[in-house]
C-alpha cells in the first residue's frame, strides 16, 4: 500500500511539473516572458495552484534547454537571445529551409495545401496578436521543413525554431505591422512551391530570412 501511495505521489508531482513546464515554456516562446524577465517560483505556483516544487523542476528543465538561468532564492531569469546567436540561427535556417522548400516543389500542390491552415491562422492574427502569429509562423515553417520527409532534419530545425519563435514574437509585439509583412512573404513562398518554381522558392526564402535578419539588428530580445 505504501509503495502504491508513493507511486501515486510521484505521478502527481510529475504531472504538475509537466503542467508548469508547458505553462512557462509557452509564454517564453510567444514573447510574454521577454529576455531578462525575472520569473518567481511563488508567483507561477500561485497562478497554477501548485506548490513550488513542480515549478522549480520545470525551471531546471528549461535551464537545460538554455531558455532560463536559475538564481538561488531569487527565481529564474529569461535568457536573452544575443545578436550573435540570432545570426547563427538565421544562417542555419537559411540553409535548412532553402534545401527543404526546393525539395518540397516535387510535390508542390500538396505541400501548398498543407500550408494553408497556418496561413489562415496568421491572417486571423491581424492586426496585432503577436502571440497567435508567432505560433502560426512556427507551424508554417515546420510544415515546410517536414515536407522534406527527413525526420532528423525536422527535429534539428524545430530546436532552432523555438528560439526563432521568441524573436518573431518580440518583433511583432514591438512593431505589429510586421505581421502583414511576414504574411506576404509566407504567401509568396507557398505560391512558388505550388507552381513548383524552385528558383523562385529559393529567392523568397532568402528574402524572408534577410528581412528577419534586419529586424534582429535593431530590436532587443
């Protein structure tokens, strides 16, 4: 009986920690917790109706993902994205997205259809829902890369996109008209894929990445 009770408690603690993890990470990625923000274990525990222990476990896990820095007796600070890290992320994105988008042209009409739901969600985020747009933006690019059919490459790309999603959310929250600008680029990429125009796809991907690079040089994350 004691063993069963202990196991039940462990399950509850693990479930609570997973809940805290998802809660905090969602707010890290959609920009509600900006770089440099101090997060309190007590405050988040109170918001979720939990004890501090599962929140602390969530913080430790997010520190392992290099999203938070822990400070004893203070809480956790959201790790900012440095200018050099943003440049490295964008360089990797350019290589992976161009490769995958060009290959996606082999099945262009089907891939273009698969991109439509995320485009619709981006349109619904107009004019200024930064959090909703950042999630739809991530979905768009994930769908594009996953169309390549290389699961390893997709997993590597998704790790990059978590940081890129923070950049996107911060950018559009500071400058909401960017949502429409990004959406125009996404529509052009989808249209070029549908037309199976590999050269045009590569050009639009490069232009899209470059516009994001220009933003990272003038905004703080």
